[in-house]
C-alpha cells in the first residue's frame, strides 16, 4: 500500500579513493570471516495506525457488511475498541434513524448514519455521523450505537480513546479527537437546529467561520484535550444525545491525521 503523506529523505554517500602510485602497494588484508548482514529494524507504526493484516481484515469485514446492505458506506473503528461498527447512508437522515442496518427491521436504537448530503468515500471537508445514545435502563452494557461516546464526557477517558479510523473500500482515514463539547439545540417548528455559533453539521467552512466555530466550541467544551483543530484538514463530526438533557447534544470533533490508500 502507498501512503499519501510526507516525503522520505535521501542520503548520498560519496566515497573518494586517493592513489599515490601503484607499483609497490601492499596487498590489503582480507578477513576470512564474512560480516553478517544486519537487516534494518522495522519501522514502528504510529500510535493511531493499523498493520496491513488488520487493514485487510477490516476491508473484508466491510465487503461482508456491504453484501448484507449496499447502503453500508464504511466502518467506524476506534483504536481502543470503544466503537467498531458499520456506517450507513440513506436518502435522508431519517431513513436509518429507527432502522437496523443489518435486518432492515424497525429499531429504537437505529444505526450509525452518514449525513445524506455527504459524498461517498468521506471526501468532504466535514463528514458528519449521527448515532443514538441509549439510556442506562435500556442498555446496561453501554455498547449500543453511539452510547460509548458517553465515556468521552470525562477527561480521564480521552487519552485511551483519542484515535479512530474511517474505512472504505479505497482507503483508511485516520483521525484524532480534538474537541468534545456540549451543543444546546434550538427548538424550532418541526424539530431542533444547531445554534448559529456552533454549526457542527456544515459540510465545509470558510477560514473565518471555522475560527469562530472553534472559539465557540471551546467555550462549551467538557475539557481541554490539549490538541487544537487547524483549518484546512479534513474533519469528522460525531453527534449523539446526552442522558436526561433532551436539548443537548454531545459533539465529538475529530481531525484527519493521515490517509492510507489500499493497493
């Protein structure tokens, strides 16, 4: 596979031999014991990355899921295992809101959904994922859909869960969580909308709008992650509910670290 990142350095070794005559030069001593070849040490993977065997397994998993439902457009995989699930995309954001991606049956927990406005292969400036939070009384093991994102509400759980990946049939996009914040929605006729200062569900931002958005998000963040979003790199935004706060959404804002294209 090839990596779409950086350029490796090149080293040039110049060997210069100086001769001052050749008639009576002594023959060099040759050691009969050959020097063993030392193979280079393997390059360590970054903390967020998967080895090739794991990536092949994830590709196969995605193919199997797509065979069940062609609306599956990728996998969401946390390095920690916090969430490992398929992502579907419907004709609108309601299609899988209360529908199981695998069986097609009605389900109160629904499926993890990519915003219908996003293009395939997660190439937009901001890919937006929606998933239900399931209350404690209905999910004692806290594993359903986006319920595990509840762990990111506290700073102590951030370090072990900061890295995640989007897998599609062409590439893997690695991300790091940059902000976790509370977005209080505004009630309007027919539903709820994000406040103007926290436009988490926009597909792209101007540099000025992005700066204003990040400043507003910092004002309502649950804690400081120590890493700052920067303009111009691809974003991934995850939204879910917060227990007993019906007008508040937990927003997890991630930014791309690296993209690796499959061979």
